[in-house]
C-alpha cells in the first residue's frame, strides 16, 4: 500500500475542496494510507471526511506559514505522492518539497492540480496578488512531477501561460459516487421542492461571485417568467449576495427567487429541481453539471472557457448557450423544461466521472495501486484516525 498526502489550506465550500475530499476517500477505499493536510482544519466540509482519512492540522492562520511544517512532514513521513489543489496551495506545496529536499533525501512526487482557467482569473483579478500568482506559476510548476488539469481547455490555457505541455496531464474531476446518488434521494425542507409544488423549479449552485455570473441567470429567468410560471433557487454564499438581492427586487422577482445559502446536501435539492443552470463566465470543469446529471436532473450551461462543453460533450447531454446572452439562456431553459433530457443517458454520462475511475487515473500517474510492490508496500493500512489538533 502507498502513503498519499493531500494538501489544502482549509475545507471551504468550493468545488476543488470537494474534489480533494473525494480523492482522499477514493484512495482510502483502495487501501492506501491517506493523510489530509490542512493549514487550518476549518470549513463546512470537515464533517464529510471519512474516518479512514487521517487529518493533520498545521494550525497556521496564513497559508505561507505552512511551508516549514509541510517540509518537516515530508522528511519525517515521506509519502509516495503529495497532491495539492488551488494556485496558492500548489506553490506552497512545491516550495515545501524543495525545502525538504535541501536537507533530506526524499522520494515524494508532487502533483499540483489546476481547477480553473487561470488566464480568466488574471483578467478579472482586482488585487495584485491574484494577478501575480498565475504569472509566476510557469516558473514553479516546472518543479512538479505532474500538473493535473481538470479539463483539456484548462490544460491548453495553462500551456499558453508557459507551463510545458509535457508536464500537463488531463484528469477530469472525480464527482460521481454511490453516496452522492443516495444523497439525492433525501428529503428537503424547502417548500418549492415538495412533490406537490405546482411550478417547475430551476436551480443554480455556486459561489455568489463574478465568475458564476448569476446576474445573467436572473435576467434570463425574468424572461422565462414572461412565458411560464417557474421558480429559481440559488444555493451558495459569496460577496455578491446583497447585489444579487437588489437585482431580484429590480426585476420584480422577489416571490420567485430564493437564496437559501450554503446547504449540506445540495444533491437532494438538485434531484428535485426540473433543471440545473450554470451561467458562468469561466470555469475549470463545472462540477455541478455532473452532480446534477448523476441524480437525473437536466442541465443547461453557458459555453464558457473551460469545462462545460467537455462535460456535456459539445451539447449532447445538455444545452450549451453563448455567454452573456440572456435570450439564448432563457430559450434553453424553456426548451429543457418542456423537453427534459432522459435520465438514463444523463446518469451514464455522469458515471464517466466516477470516483473509482478518476482515482485510478491519479494512481496510474506513478503506478500506485492497492497491490503496489516495493517501497509502496512498506506502509501499513491507515488507522481510522481523525486528530484535528496534531501539529507536525
């Protein structure tokens, strides 16, 4: 069995964090010893970690302060693979690995994962740090043993920024699990999602931020409501909440749009909605599209860079519409409400992004498997430990 470490700053309510939790679970299910390392063990996803994953809390309020303890962990524990996600965290992982190699012979291989379209992040950044980090990435990502991109579009974008093509590997996100499908069957309290509610409900899930472009969704939904009665739920939190509330009032939709905030089980809400809409200006993959398809819900998405077109196979599994086109988005929502996509092909497509399949692709990067030989076999299986106070 191999020892595998995954590194994040915290377990915030983002798509990359959910992906890392899934990977941790997938590796543990294969019999590997898994450590989830956090700069701070905080965030709403902490409760979703399986007991087979050991949590290591560095208790560092700033991510950069994790460099030294992570280097020490690598020297003392020497995992076969270290996987990091998100740009700042990726850089800290690479710097810690380089620091550890200065004073010890370690054989840990580092995988950094890229979950968004970095050129778009640069273009929309409002502070110097967000603009600088993607620009230094080509220099430091050369230190990685592999750079995993969550879509081909992300890989192409990263190569245009200067990351060598031979470093990049496309591995889609591990989304579909039996637990997700089962969670979709749970009851929900929201009155609009009850079996006897008379109007179809559209749903969107994501951070209330510029990237998700919920203003476009609200405009399209207002047009839809001119044709038919419908409701809209937007799950998530973020900096644009008050602005979006104001837009709802301006559009006269206060009784037709609701923002429940972060919910523990979005899958049950998705399963009971008529259509999930992704209205983003840019993405890396589009996790919510797969999540909705896995529970049998039709989807509509903007054809933004990058991810939705790949997930939906260029529109085969759900409508793709031009960005910033409220009329086209309203038309697609209306058509999908009238003619939903059959459940079976949706779920078959979602199965192509299963945790089992994607975890195997990560393991294949370095030929790790549950039957690994040699050095990978010296570690015993992980004990079910969840020690959030341990500081390396």
